[in-house]
């Protein structure tokens, strides 16, 4: 194992940037002046020195302190490739686990099927402490957050969404629509890398929440529903939100969303005709309600298409709102699940057709965390134009190939005919 003095002879570490630079040449692929390190499948950087390989974050600790860390090294901002000295701290395994992020920002909240409530719990000293059963996922997350401050101190990370990092190997392909989507396997944090239009040089990493919310946006816009903006800035009340012109994101809670859906359904019910009556608004509300159900379940449909295989959670706000809208137009509660499933299939078809737009919105959302309605429309238009351009290039390539094959066949037939006449 390398010691600090030898490490400083071979490499220079810059605390402000976290980069290691080679001071001596050891091979044709490791020359003096080169930035050292390459990403592993897990997203960490690894560096070779004296015939052995070490994680860059552990070498940074050795370089700065002169000693190997006795415990693990925690990346404070969760970016495993960010090895700035200010982003590293020594931590026990329990502390490192406490700093992990969750899929949708509601850490410590688990749906309990038997009790039909959200169970809040936290781990301490390898033991799980139950914090109670709560009515909503948000209440369970708040209970966890309060306990985390007491038990985990500076390592506590309630509500925070994950940091995504691209993983460049061990990939698999998933053909959607025209086959333009290429997926890479999940990393430890659950992020997934997507390649736009199948381009090898266009790799980006997106979290499930970005795909989820961008799917809401795309389905809403292509159904003509108003979209004022979308955000993945996690709060105590939501992890991501696609909102309309009358919605103030800072005031949104799951209760507000459900009350709004209930109000819409009640208003529509008053307009629906009694038996024997005829009113023109009936058909328009049925179509509108169907659109609202499709938009509500679009996030889950998008996740499924992207390969994040999570079932639609019965306790989620999306599902509860979808059921409300469905119940306003179907004849019985028993018919609601099949109606929602049919709407989800329709939403899936829209997403397949416009997947390039989903990718583009997700990439921008993952980077900027919030987009306005104007931003979304611009991104959709540009993505659709790129998709049309790519399709045209593919069509021309096929025509060129067909022409070349036909010409080759004609030449072969002509040569054969000539040989027959000579004989």
C-alpha cells in the first residue's frame, strides 16, 4: 500500500478542484501532466499508482493528512466523482448510509400494505426504530426528518433528492418508438444514463424524478392541458411538480392537489345530466376527465418506459387524483382500475411517439431543476424538429442502400446475360 511521501512524488492533488495530476510518466497511457483517474461502474474515480489501484477520494485523504482513513470517506454532496477536499469527510458506515439520498426525496417513509398507512422508521446503531404510522407519505418523511436531526446530526439528509452521475459501461439498449433511446444500467444512486437519438457521444445522466415529471409535461402539452412550469426541487410536500397557471408551487401540498381534483369533479357532477336529460357539456367533460387521468399516470408510464420498474403506488397523490377523475365518468368503483389502466396505456403511447421530447425535457430539468411553460414548449419544438431530421436522414440512408442494392443486382444480371450470349 502506497504511503503519503510516495504518493506526493507520483501525483499532485488540487484541493479546490479535487483533481490529481501525474508528476512522472509511468507508461504511454500515464504521462507527466495527465489528469489521473477513470470512472468505475459505481461512479467513483480510481487511480493507478505503483501497480495498484486506489479510489481517488481515499488518496485525497492520504495526500492531505499523511495517513490512510480509518473509516469510509463520505462525499457530502453525493457526487462520487467530486473529490474536492471540502466535499470529503471521514465517516462510519452508519454515517455514510445516513447521507444517502432517496428516489423521490421522502426518506424513511414506507407504504405499509396491511395498515394502509405510511410507516416512518429510522436506523440507529444497526437497530431500526419505528416512528409510527402516518396518513401521508409527507407526514412520515417529516417524522423521519425530526428523528434524523437528533440521531444523525450533520450526516442527516431528509427530503434531499439524489445527485446523478453518468455511468459509461455495462450498457443495454431499449428500443422505444423509432429505437432512438439507449439506456445504461442504474448506478448505486438509481440514476440512469440516456443517450439521445442513439448517439454515442450524447450521454447524460437523469434521475427517475426528472423522467417522471417530464412525462407529465409531455402528455399534458400534447393533450392541450396548460403547463405553467415543472420543478424537481424537492420539498417536504413534494419531490417534483408539474403545475398549471393557477398553481403556486410554494403552496402546493398533496392535500391541495387532492382538494383541487375533488373540486373539479364536484363542479362537473353538477353539470352532468340527470337520466333523460341532455346537456352538451357531458361529452366534453368525459374527454377532459380522460385527459386528466392520462396526465396523472403519465409519470409512472414514463418511468416504466425508461426502465425504472416501479409499480404505480396506490397511496401516491398521482394515483388518488387519477381515481377521482376516473370515478367522475365511470359507472362504478369496480370500473375505476380498468379505466385508469386504459388511460395509462394511452399515455404510454403518447410518450413512445414523443420520447425524444421526454428525453430533452428530462435532461434540461435534471440540470436546471425548474422550467417554465415557455422553456418546455421551446424544448419540445426543438426535440421534435431533431427527431424529424433524424428520421429523414434514416429514410435517405435506406433509399441510398436500396438504390445501391438494385444497381448491384442490375449489374450482376447484365453480366450474367452477357456471358450467356458469349457462350
